[in-house]
């Protein structure tokens, strides 16, 4: 495809207009959906001096399974950060993730009620990253229960997805989120060291976030209201049909934004480079709207943070390492293109990132190459592929001979380099070979149909392969069945 440059129309530059405040449950539940999705109502209050979140959560859950459920399971990801020996950070990266030494993080469950009555519950797993809540009478198919949980979260001094650094507070994978129930039953995987060990269903969220008013907050969803009182500010946020909720806060955020199609793109930065980030995100949104299908959300935010891993995707928001803003403009563009592509492959089309990580990471890495091809031409795409993909494979060829590359699970990896080569780089090359085998017309038809069919759902590798074979026949089967 020929590269196409899109002209950007800038809107008003404004500082983020709020941060959040108030006592837990000062703003009562006021919004339930029509029952097509589960609904979370969450209230957060930051105790800044101790970096503790006092929280309450009410989940409206409808049993869409064929059997009676006598219990619900929730992930308690923050408990993976309780002890240095069990924290989900490789040993040789501990000093990077914890620049001031190990710092404890956890989630403490204080109260659980089901439909207004106290319920029995217990934490499970080696690191207590599961919460089992008993349903007194069981939930029959089609029935609905309301589960109330009061809890507090201790943020570690850790510059990962979850924690805080000198310039940002990173609040991701932080609340009790319902495990996925599928044909295998409850998916109760722990917080693995490698990859993105998260698997969730689409739900609706209404979140009240209260912080000292010197902070500015970037978050999943659309800001509905802000309320100031006694040195605090409360954001009221709505997010429909998303599979997680994340937020990032900084005293130094500067926000600029741009309206593209039906989406407002926001860039929140504290070290300069916010305008470049906004340009790259705008180009990425336009590119993937054209190639895959329209981004359906009102807002997309790029949030700079103290973060040692590079970039991380969450629904309607991506987390970008602050060093990328200072060092290498090409790397910043690559990171943003990759994480914005994840809004399609993970955010909208979900999957089991533990057992089938190739399904979104391989396609997202190849989508990043498509971004450079679309905007700068086929030759530039080849240059990027050589520098970022093929070079990575050549340096670590011993990792590429792994059997069944596209079927590797997270628990088969104990090294980020091997994971990167097998799942990202070689995963992207599977798509390059598939595209060359079936041709551009069928390949892009496949991506658009895959997006449309599995948007807001969880897909499997078998779903992708079956769709590819229906569209492109044995040429697709020959490629995909060899991996």
C-alpha cells in the first residue's frame, strides 16, 4: 500500500480539569445497564501519604452459563506484589522495577455482601491472587446477583503497571475483577512473570475517583463530571463495553487533545513530547480505522508514566514509558502504534492472553508494521521489519525453533527475550507469510471480518484459523497449520 499522510486538526489545549475526591460511597450507585453486560460501580479514594486506595465495588452479575453457579471467582492481582520472592518481576529486573528497593503492595478484602447479605469468602492461591465468594442460594442461569466488596489497595513504590514512581501513580490491574467462566470452568491463572497474564470479559463501568486536587488523572472511559471539595477533586467516569479499567495520575500532567472522526485523542505527558505522542496516536487511529474497522469509543488516551517495560495497553488508554519521550522518536512512534493497535486486538477483540498470547501479540506486532506501511510506504515497512522483527529473530535464532509457536502459553516461558522472539517477532512473521500466501485483498478482508465478528467478545486461535480458511482456503491452512 502507498503511504498516506493525514492532516491533523487540533482542538483546544487544556489542562486536565479534575482529580477526584470524597468519602467512599458519597456518590451512590445510580446507573445499571440493561443486563447485556455485567456492571461495575467502583468508588476510589486515594490516601496520598500512605499510597493506599480505600475502595468499594458493586458488581451486577448475570449468570449467562447453562449451570447453576454456587460461587464466583475474582482475580486479586495486587497480592502478587506482597513479597519480594513472589513479585511478578524477573530477578535481574528487580532493581529497575523497584529503584528504591522492594516495596510491598497488596489488596485487602474488608467486607463482601451478596444481594445485601453478608457472604462467606476466602482468598486462594499461592500468593492469594484469587477471591472466592459464595453464593448462598446459587445463581441459576439467567438470574442476577449484586456483589458488594469493600477493600483497600496498597500501592508499592514500583514503576510497573501497578505502583508509583517520582512522576506518576500507575493504577492498573488493581481491583477485584471477575474471572472468566468458559467451557473449562473458572479461569484462575495467577499473575505470571512473563507477558500480559490477563483474561477478562467486556463489562460496563461507572467509577468515582477521588484524589488531592493537585493531581491530574488519565483513565479508561469518558469523564462525565468533576466535583471539588476541601482540597480534593472527584472524577465521575463512565466506560461502556470495556474489559478492564485503568488510571494514571501525575501532579505534572499536561494534556493536549485532538478530535479525529468520532474520537477525542488525549495526550497526557510530564516530560515534554506530548505533542509528538498525540500526532503518532492520531495517525495510528486513522490507520487502524481504515484497515480494521472503526474505533467505537469516544475517547483514547496516551498516558506517559514511570514505567520500565516500554508500553502497556488498557481499554481506551495506553501506558508509555517516560524514557521513550526523551530518547528515540522512532521508538516512541513504534510503541504508540503498537499499543494503539492493541485497542483492536485485545481491547475490542479479546482473547485468553495466558494460553493463547500469540493471538493478539503476533497480530498487534504485525499491525505495527502495517502502520508504517500505510503512513510511509512499503519500503519503510520493510526497513522497520528488518530492524525490529527480523533482527530480533536473527540474534536469538535458538528460540525460533520452538514447536507450535502460535500455540505457546505464558507458563512455557521464563524469559522475556524468548517470549519476545517467539510470540511477537515470529508471530508477526506468521502474518507476513499468511498475507504473502493469500494476497492483500483476502488478508485485509480477513482482518476486517475477524474484527467485526469478535468485537466485544473473546476469540480463540481456532476461530482465527477457521475464518482464514473460509476466506482464503488451503493457502491459509498451509501457512497456519505449519505453526
